[in-house]
């Protein structure tokens, strides 16, 4: 039995859920999302628009693996369409700064050139200070992948801790050379 899969998903008041074939459509104030569900393996019950429960038709090794993941994907889509997801990035270093220019994010990260990052659809990036970015969106996977892509532009170096990091991320600092 899957510990995560057994838990029912509660649906907020503003979110509408409809099943059309193998596709579960979720519509909320922050956008629409779809989740593909294999109805040959799972049975899906929507109780009065308030709760969703997913159960396997027969339990074997394959369905045990997919049960919790399928439930998590549906839950992430429901939360994303009602509340949304956000990640906060910090630019740590002398002269590191960010600015928005239309649909592009301009990053100055200590290189000889500026980095212009095209903001994908469905993602909003706001620059709170010059060194703090807030990435928001309805899809958890897209928000995480954009944050990960921005972090690769200047990885955190272990001696001074300079680079692009998530807020609250722990950095293991190395000790410098002794004289």
C-alpha cells in the first residue's frame, strides 16, 4: 500500500476538476492544467467536487510505484491552479545584479558580458531588490526548472559563497589556504 497514494486530495472552492477520457482537467484562478491518468491501472473518484481519490484496480509492483506519483501529480496541479508555486533566488557577490527588460531577465554575474534570459510562458519573474529574484507560476515543475537554469549561470563557489542560490540554501564553505 502506498502511504501517499491513500490520502485523498481536497479541492479548494475556486478550483474546478473534470475528467475527460484519460485526461484530468483542473481549472483555477491561476490557470488551467491537465494531468494524464492511465485509467486501465487506476480508478479515479471525484466526490461532489470536493475530494479526489485515486486507487489501483489491482495491486502489483508496477501499480505500487505509480500510485503515489500519480496522486502527487494531481495534488501539485490542484495546488498550482489555486495558490501557485514560488521560489526565491539570491545573487551573492560584488556587482551581481538583476533587472527586467520587457520579457527578458538581464543578469550581471561578474562575467565580461550580461546574460539575457528569456522568461518562458506561464512563469513570472519579479526583481524585488537588485539581488533578489522571485519566480512564480502555476506549474511546480516549470518553476523549479527555471530556478535551476538560473542557478547554473553562476554556480556557488565554496570559498566565498558567491553565486546564485535559493533563499535559505546551505552552502558548505571550505577553508582557504593557510600561510
